[in-house]
C-alpha cells in the first residue's frame, strides 16, 4: 500500500464516501463505470477489479476470462454533484489482462504507448482542447429536432441566459475536480457553448475530456437542460468541433519554438505539421468517428474539409496561431478537424503518431494556404494541391484500412475492432430512409 | 663485488624466488642495500612477498627518494613489523610504491605501533584534518585554497590506503574486514570532499542540510579497493536560528552545487592523482533525475514510480557523510519500503527478470575470466542473496542485513538457506573477493578480469599465500569456487524448499512451510501447496530414487520455473517418475546427462502434447540424451526401420501397431526439436509428413500382405497412394489428417472386377488397421478429395481417373490436384498419375475467366461459411483473413494460371511456389515476403497451440494461460502474450492486404 492509496482510503473514511466509481473508456469513447464500496478498494489497488469484458465495446475477445480494472489512485476525485448523497468519488482505471499485463483493448493504454514512443525520442506531448457542445431544452425526443436553450451567437452575453448560469456552475464544478478552465464563451450557434481546458499532458487532457463530458451532462441535467456533444445536431448551424492545440516539449523547452524562424516554427514543428497533413486522411476516421461527424466536416463554415495549413487561417486544417512575442513556450499548432464526440485517447494517439512520423521521416512542409480554402473553386484547390479530407465515414474507413500508421498506433486489436464497428455503423446508416428523402421525394414521386 | 660473488648473489636471489636475479643483484649492489642483502631475515621477508622483484625495485626507489635513507635502512633491520608491512605493500602494489616514492617519509606510517586498525571515526578525523577542517564541527569546512585541499584529500586517502594494504597483504586482516575498512575510508573521504565542497560554495552552504547516503558496496560496508562509490544525496533547507526554514528552492540549488563539488573533489584527476568516481546514478529517475532531492521527494518517488530493482538497491542505503540526522531520516523513511517490495504486483515478474539477468550476464567469451559479472561471479552471489532478502525479509526482520556475508549467514541461521550451502558460498565469496582485492590493489585500477599472463597470475597467487605452484593453484581454486557459485540458484533458491517437506535427519533449521510457499510464489509457481505436495511425494523415503530426486529436484525446480507452466511441469515430472522411477536407466540418465534433465524440464513445463506422448511411452525420454537423436529421421531412414521390424510380425494388427508406436516416438522427437527451437516450421512439417508417409507406406505393405494371404495369390493389380492437401504439400501439422487418393491399375490380363475387389480390400484393410483403437495418436486417412467425393468409389483405376477428369473435372478439382504427389505403393503408377493430372493442374492455356471467377467465388464462400460459429475470424489461423487458406489459395490460383509456363510453380509446396511466383514476376517480392511471413506465422501458431494444449485448435487461443504458453513456445519472453497476438494480427492483416491485391483482382 503506497501513500497515494492510503490517502484515498483515508479520504473515503473521513468524507464518508459510500461508493467509488471506477471509470474507464471503451474503444468508441463511451465512459464506463463500475461502482465499488470502499471496502473492496484495497483489493482493487492490489489486483484490480475483475469485470466481464465482453459487455464492453471493443474489449471482448481479447481473451475469454475476466479483465481487470486497476484504479489509478492519482486520479482520485470526489464527485462534486450536490445530488449525490452520501458522497461518491471516482478514479480512472487502467485495463489489465488477468496476468497483470496491460490490455491491448484499453484506449488509455493506446495513448500511453504512443506517449512512451514520443518519450523515447525525448518528447512530451501537450494538448489543449476547445470543446464545443450544445445545450438543448429537455431530453432528446425521437424524431424531433432538438431545441436550443437560446438564440445567442458568438460571444453573446445573454442576461440570465441558461447558458451563462450553466457555464458558471459547470466551470466551478470542473475546477473543484482539479480541471483548469482556460476560457469559456457562447459559440456561434444557438445554444452552443465552448469551454477551453488548460493545456496539459495529453493523457491528463484525455482523462479531463472524459470527465468534462460527464460533468457537462450532469450539470445540464441538474438545470433541466440537455448537453450534447453530437458533432452536428442542427442542419443550419455550425457543428461542435474540438479544435486542439498541440505542442511537443523536450524537457522544459518547447520543441516547436525557434526564435527567428518563420512564424517562430522550428524544424520539428514544421515536420510535425507535415506529418499531420500527410496522414490527415488516414486518421480522420478516429478524430471524426461518427456518421454525423462528416455533416460537420463537410458542412462549410469553420470546419476544415481540405488538407491545408496556414498561419492564422481559420479555414485550414492546421492553423498556426498568431505568435505572441516573449511567449516562446506557448508556440503550438492547432488541429481543427477533431470533433467533441471523438475518443480523446485514440484521437490524441493517432494525431501524435502522425506528427511524430513527420519528424522521423523529415517530411517537408508545403507552402501554407493564405486564402479562405472554402472560397476557392474546385479547380483552384486542385491546382494548389489541396486534397479533400474524407467526406463521409465510408471514405474515412477506406483511408484508414490501408494505414500502417494507424494500425501500429492503435494496435492490431483496436484497429480491427474499430474498423469492423465503423463499417457496421456505415452499413446501418446507408439503409436508412432519411427525413430528407421523405421531404423531398414522397410528395413528388 | 667480484664477478663470482655477483654470480653467487644471483643464485641466492633465484633460490629466494626472484625471477630476474641478475637485475635484482645489480639493484642490491649499492652501499646502502648491500648490507641489507646480507641480512637473511631481510632477504627472507623480501622473498616472501607476492613479487620479490617488484618489492626490491620498489624498495630501491623508496630508499633513493629519502633524503637521509640511513634511517629507513636501519629501521628495516630493526623493526620487523615495518619491514613486513612495507615489503608486503611494495610486492603487491606498485601503485602504492609510487605513493611512497612520491611522498618520502610516508614509510613511517607502517612503523611498529602505527599498524593499528583505525576506526571509522578515526579515519574521519584524519581525513578532515588533512583538508584543514575541524572534525568536531557540525559542518566541517576545508581550509585554504580548494585545489590544495583537493590534493591533500588525495594524499590522506592514499596514506590510509597504505596502512590498510600493509595489514591486508601482511595477512593481519580478514577479507570482510578489509572491505569494511575500505568502506569506512570511503565514508571519511566523502566527508572530506564535502568539507571541500562547503568551502567551494561558501556561506550559502549554511542554507541547506545535505546528507550523503551510500548505496551499493559502500552502503553494505563491503567495498573494493577500486570501484565507483554509489551514493544518493538528500537535502533539506536549513533551519535558521530563529526557527524558520530557509527557502527550499535556493537550498536545493546550493545542495546541488555542493554535491557536484563533492563528486568533483573525489573524481577529478590532479597532480596528486584521483581517488574514485562517485556514482549517483542509483538516485530516483537515474541520470535523468535531479542530483539532489528533498526527503519528501525521494519518498514520493519510491512510493509511486520505483521499480523492484530500485528497492533492491535501497536495501544497502546507509548514511555516511554530511547531515547524519537527515541521512538517518532518509533511511528510516525508505527502508521499510524495501521490505514491502515483495508485495508489489509485478514483483514476481521483476524477480524472474532479475534472475534471468543474473544468469545471462555476459555470455561472451571474455566473460569467462570475469570475476564479477561472469558466470559464477561475485554478482551472482550478491544478487541471489538480495533477492532472498527481498522475499523473506518482508516477514522476517532477522535477514535484513545490508552486508552480503552477514545476510547470507542470517539466511542460513534462520533456515532460508542450507547451512552447508551457505558455508560453501561464504567461502567462495570470500575467495573471489580476496582475488578481486589483490587484483585491484596492484595498480589501483578498477578491474575484475582475471589476468591470463602467467607472471601476473603468479604474483596474484603468491599474494594470496599460494607458494608452491601459485598459477595452477589459483586457477584450480578459482574454477572450483566459480563452479559452486554457478550452482547457486539450486542451492539458495530451491534446495531449501526440499528441507521444508523432506524429513531429513539434520539439526538444521528448516524453511517453514509459509516461507516455502512465499518463495515458490516468488519463483513463479501458482499452486505452491500442490507443488510442496509433489515435492514431498518425490523426495520421501530412503529409496535410491528418492535420494537421486532430492539431488535433482532443486535444479529441475529452477528449470520448471523458467518455463511457461512450472506447476504443470512438476506434476508431469511426478507422473513420469511414478512410471519410470524404478527403471534403472531413467534416473541414471537424468543424473548423469545434464542436458537430458534440462530438456525434459522444458518439455514437461511447456507442452501438454509432449507430456501426453511421454505418458504413453515414457522410455522416449532417452531421445533427449543425444543431439543426434533430436534431428528428425528422414523418410528413407524410417522406411528402412519399419520394413525390417515389420517383416518380423506375421500378424497384421500387431505389425501396424508397431508402425504406429514408431510414429508416436517420431512425433515425440519432432515435438521435442520444435519445442527446443532446433527445427524451423518447414522442417517440422516436412518431418511430420515423412512420419505419416512412412506409416502409411508400412500399413500399405501390411495390408497388401494380409489381402494376398487371404486371397492366396499376388494382387492382380498395381496400387498407389497419392498424397493430397497439406500431406501432398509436405505441410502436415501434428494433428492433421492425411488426405489421399487411391489409384490402381489392373495387371495385363487380370479381370477388372477382381482387380478392383482386391484393391478395395487392400485399401479397406489399410484404413482399418490404422484406425484400430489404440493409445497411440490416430492417423486419419481421408480420401474425400476423390472424384465424386464420398459418393465415388474409394479406389479408381487410372483409366477411370482419366475418364473422369476428361469429362467432369471442375476448377476446384484442378486446384486440389496441385497438391497431388505419390507417396506410397507402385512407383510407376504414381508417375502415371502425375502425368495424367499435370495438364489439368497446369493447363497450357491457363484458366479462363469463368474458372477464375468460380475459384474466387468458392473462396469467398468458404471464408464466410466454414468459419466455426463464434470464432473470431481475425484469430483463425486456417480460414481467417491472411491465414493459411488465404495464402494457399492465392498461390494456387497463380499456379493454375501460370504453372504451364513457369516450371518453378509446378510444386506441391506453398512456399516454394510462392518463391517461384515472385521470381517470375507474378507478384512483387515484397508481397511474396508478406504472404510467406503470414503463412509461417499462422502455421507456427497452429502447431504451437497443439503442442501447448495437446488438442488441435485452429484459433489463436483466447484463454490467457494457453495464450501465454503458446507465446513462450514461439519464443516470446514471459508476459508477452499480448505482443504475440498483436504480431499475429499484424502479420495476417498485411497478408490479407496482399491477398486482396493478388487473389481477388
């Protein structure tokens, strides 16, 4: 029993915690939870808690016997919802095989493995996500379009607006769980919110995103509204992206920064961006994993549909934010394709892998795009060599299928499961007769 | 001196043991030395040194360096303690001789009365005074210029070393005492270096408390003459007089500067030489971590991140310099964690790994002369003792000593190690350490390599008191002790386990059952209670068998522990022993042929299949004795053996039973060579095919003879058996059916009906004989690939085959015929059959589009339909994507289309055809490599599944135990089952991508 574990056990007693939720994430990015009583926790620290993996998406079939969820005591947090009484706490878990070796099906492990690869080359990977989501009135009803809680726009401050109260309470709650919020505001669409998490190492950030989504849903519930991370819930309004700022550090030094270079971007940064661009198509199925993700991605506006980069160009896939003098440590690049409904562990893993590949192979960075990519004609884009990102889940699957990079990164098990699951999703989607078809054809055909 | 006198002097010197008497005589021929030479006592002392020549040359130089040498010369004649001490040093260490030359007058340190063993405290005072610091101060600071202090430190260190060496080589000290004093001297030196560091940092030094904690040999008070001194630095902000704390960041920066200065003061080479490097790499995070940490930071690290081996290192932590309160607080805080290391979840795996590291350290040839790291070297002992301390120190604080020899003694006293074994190891360790000491003392160099120059060996041997034949004696002693140490794991880890179950008549303390269980668990046994029960059964009683097994088991237990299933191995050994224990050769084989026992242990603890084969015929153990016997027998060899022995059997059933027994023995041979990694997958499958072919051929002979006997006449027809499928391709697995076609051709003038009846009778008899129930593994002869399948006649005439193929043949039949190869029966007829089918399987015009489409369609269907319900396609070796069928169909389609034009494609073997296809440019070489790799991977996994579980299985196992066993058989290290599955998936995924590109389009 180490000090961390002792601390957890002591806190449980002092704070009269009756249940501890052990959290982990399935391959599709759904948060899973096993509740245990404090008495069982001591054993869980030593050996993990056995559970039936076959019930969890993507975990089945690695082996027949039970899997183990082993709580990470450093992630211990008391859950701050007021409704929960007596108190509840949570810890993130690593998923282990029965012999104690890490499971290949655990997304957290996928990211850890990739981070370890980066660490071998001396890099630590930091991310900072801007998470967008919608607040709707009431729970979703089948067949009914959702109703946003307000009609505000970008940065609108709506007096007594639900969104405002919501953000205040949500942020308080996040901070009380040790998740620092950088920034929050009303986003462009009605009911749409954006909350930016402070930059942190990618594993913590991924854990934080999982917590974040859960907290948002809880707070919304307590206020009688519904929070959704669906990438594109409203046809006529922008979808919810998760623009993610990325940087690599070598020890204390930002490896992306080079004083005096163009945009202060080091060779490492340029190759990293080139890696992102080069492999953008292959990793899209992971960063944008749902049928609905492509409604956002191909829907214009600020969503990037073409593989390009630019300095402070909001239509580019990779944007290099304006450099702030004397802030060399904050040099970073922003990847704008991921959406808020991705599995953050897998998404960060493939993003990092793509960037590292660029560094390893010393990819050259093509010229940046200065125009609004959307306003160009198809011919212009072709002439400029701007390849489109996959326009549908089906195209994304096809691009991923032949990717050694993604297979290596996710591991063969997750790679195989993910593709099978996504193919099935696409097949299900294709056989639907949509509202669009009924509206357009039924009355005239 | 006259010439004659010179010659006499030389002769006298030669007799005294000088190797260069003329040179010695010349050296002695000075007014000062000549009188000394006349003194028999002086000469005797000189001659008694390790190297009289060196000693004499040294003496000459020391005297020459003196301003008034008369004093020394006189003292040498009077003070025999000085004489013995000085000569001993001069004869054993030119490095210290150099010190004496350089600093005249230092010989007085060896004079009578000066040779008292100093205390640690005394050494500290001496060294501190030497650098001008006040030993009584709480934080002594060196006085004067730093470079001068650094030089003074070196001189003080060498002075102390000089006194120690004189007592050591003079024989006044036990090796353990030498090591302890060296550690005390190191501690004093670190204190002196710290005083210099304080002077260097200046006033800021008061802002922090810095403790130097020794680890490794210095921590264990068992240091060498020359080695890195391992330390860890702990610092805290100082407490101001007003009770407030200094600022932590600044304090740590100061402490770091002091630590750096301390290390430099010890390691830097100045005009006065160097001392030794201070190594701080055992600190948290190793070289990447901060040099100095606070106590809390150390503790936090060990609580969260440390690995098992780091706790092993902590075992020796001992504060030696600087702030002692802080040092003690550090030891008090991290010490208990050491003993909790054994509770860590990965402890068992880590221990296994560390154990392997000990065993596999330095395999290279030069390692044979390594005293420390070589097999049977010092580190073996140290590591093993520490591991036992970690396992048992958790519950028993009596074995927690920091010192190797003390720990060994405690382990023996309290029953964790046999007393005699411990005593023997103690002797070996002391011997090896003495050799190491003398070796290093010579030049004060950090060396652990036993010299091979006879001159050096002679000196080394003499310094250890070997006088008659120092070189030979030294080599023999060394080999003997190293041999004892090499059998260390048996002695330390396993033999005591027996004492916990065996009722041995001895007063020795026994390992308690509890301790035995925790040790078995640490060694990788999952069911320690069961294991102890087997041990008890195997060792009880006074029989010869029990006695031999008591000697064997400690070794076997170690080998089982290294294999995937130690518990299964022990159980299987017990069964085997029950079956064979009374057979005289069995125990002799195990006892006398080291390789047999080890191989047996590997088989028993890895493979159910091998265990099952052995259970039926334990005498096959004999095969393990000889490397020759592990090479699979060729087809012709088997055929020869079978035909001679079968001719002795009249009765068909017993004849075939004999053939099947031979097959069983051969299966064991192949399995063994597979498990021991002697044979590649191609060789294994070739051998399995040969065994099946020879068995079927023998059965055909027996069946023919039986039918002829019944008929009373020779067969009216020629009969041949054609191998098909994997059998035809020489790719059989352990449990594969043998696919065949039967063909006959009536002799000229024979009645067709009679010929057909006779052929059917033979084939029927053959199948019956091979299927007679028996404990031997069945060989299923499957003729379902024949024309019309099960509806068709079992045997056809060659003419009937010709007619059938002319009229009815389908593309899939041509494909099946790609694997057709005559395997037994009439050779001529076999050839005719091949000639008949060649145009079908290698059609001159290739395949038309319809046929190609048909084959692809069938393949796609097979993929979808044949897969057993619930099986994960990705893990199915046969039908899964990138599995055996994928690769084989791809190759076969190329064969059908291009076989007529590309001669290399006309083979029944998948890999050969694949190579030929690549060579002919039908697919890229890289694609062929991917397919070959996928095919081999799938074949190996399929074979390994059978070897491990004893049951045929087409899927990569999902049961973790089985999965781990398969991974180990495939050569993966322990704990890499997941990696194996990932590798399998990767190989087959890439294979499938090629299949998609080559087969389907």
